[in-house]
C-alpha cells in the first residue's frame, strides 16, 4: 500500500478519470447546465451528476442556481483552485516543477495581428456587462476590441457600478450609456453572456465565432443601494477576465466588420 507521500495528489486522482476530464475541459470554456454537460460528454445524466458531485467535493467545480429558471443550476470551473492544485501537483513530483504561469501576450508589437473582439451581454447593460467590458479593456491595455450590450437595456448606468470601478480600479465609465444588442453591427470573436436570463431567453446571439456563459448574479437585485454586492461581482469578473486573457492570446481571431444578427 502506498504511503501518503507516495499517493497521487488529489488533482491527479480527480482529473485522470476520462469523464471527469471531459467535464473539466467543457467547463473551462464557460458555465454550463447538467443537460448541456450530458450532451457534451455523451454520457447518462445520472453518471454526469455523480462525477460533478466528486468534482464539487474536490473543490474544482462550483454550482449555483439559475437566476432566471431556478430549476436549473450552472456549473462553473474554479480556475484559481485548479491553478493551485496543478502547481501543488508539480511540486509533489519535484520542487522545480512548481512554476508560475507566464503572462499572456496579446496582439500588438511584433506580431501585428488583428485584435480579438469580445462582446459581453446581460439584460440591462447597466452593471455586469459594462463592468466586464471595462475590466477587459483595462487588463488588455486596449489591445482587445471590447464592447457590451443588453437585451433590454436600462436608461443609464447603475451608479454603484460606476462607483466600484472608479474606486477599486481607477476606471471611469460615467460617460457610458447602456445600449441595445440589436444596435451592434460587427462580428465578435467571442460573445460572453453574464446574465442567466439573457442566455436562456435569447440563446441565439448571432453569427459569432464562439459563445460562452459566465453565470453572474445581478448585484442590483441583491442589494440595490449597497456597494458590497457590486464589489463582489466586480472582483469575480476581474478574476474571470484575467483568466480570459491567455485564451485571447492563444487563439486570437481577426475581428471582421460585418452585420451581426442577434
């Protein structure tokens, strides 16, 4: 029997199973529901649910009820936990294998590649999607063509969204106004929905290269006048945007100016 020091790290034991690896790789692209994971994994739902429970118990995956249809839950890959687990796995084999990831290289400079274009979508375009838009523009240094829109835009930006970006990140969006999804007339390499209602009510968001969903609670619904909920959402989106950057650097596609059909 192997001693504790000889046993495979927990991440290896969890991720090595073929079905669990398929689930992890599917969730790496965005949040999904059980039936969507069942289709992608080509496995029975009860088996998928069993392995999702193991991944949740291992801390690699989390789940939250849909804010639009409470009968559904969205599963999410905890990329920070996975990164720490992978670093620990490497170090368990040899200390020299605990390596920090290299910073992503975005288009610009010697590559001269066209900037990837990313669109964030929520219902009102007054909090979540403009926060994500601003954070991606900030972290990419403007080297990503970034936009946001709403399926039913509000008249103006939520003041708490403006406040949290200004106070915590030094970003000013006070001059920005919510805009309808139908007003956009370009093709995006990635379209990311942040609102469960927007994703479930309008699953067809146009002829774009890649769709993903980040299930993000509405901070205005949680606490309309409180800053804490907006700060939590901004921090979560900040993490997810930083994890998006390597994907944009790895496979940037040229943005093409063409009419979208949302």
